[in-house]
C-alpha cells in the first residue's frame, strides 16, 4: 500500500488511516454492490489534511470530514506523525533561514 497523497510506502501493521469506499444501489431490486477499495494515508498526510482547508467536491469533503474526526478523536495519530518526523529533526538547522535563533515556546510559535 502507498499513501494516496504523498506516495510513501505503508507497510502492513504500520500506523496509517484507511478509507474503504464502495457503492451500493438503494431502492433498486436486485441490490447491486461494488467491491470495496482501500485508500490509505500516512499519519503525516492525515494530520495535514485534517488541519487544512476543506477540499473541493462533495466526495472529497465527505472523506475529509471522516479524516478530521479520526485525527481529532485521539492524539495517537498526531503522535505517530511527529514520531516519524524525529529523524528529520536532526537534519534541520538550529536557526531559521535568515540566521536568527529559534524563538522560545513562551512566544507561542516555533520557527521552522
């Protein structure tokens, strides 16, 4: 499996968000049902999608609402996203792009 948004490989058992999509007729006899498709997102993309603006299109908004509910419901997904970024932190410079030192937490934001 791969993350639909960024293309990262998602190994079996690895933390991720999966949306299962299928279609089914309603009020039509005999009822027809499509096969279910699994759409996966890595933790970073899940959190990023949930915290960003709503996408365009009714189907995209429906999926976005589900992802937002998952991300807001339990901090485990946010922790998983930050854990995977720990390896990247060592590669980032200690100062901003203009040579300023990092701002303190007391100021309410971080400079990346």
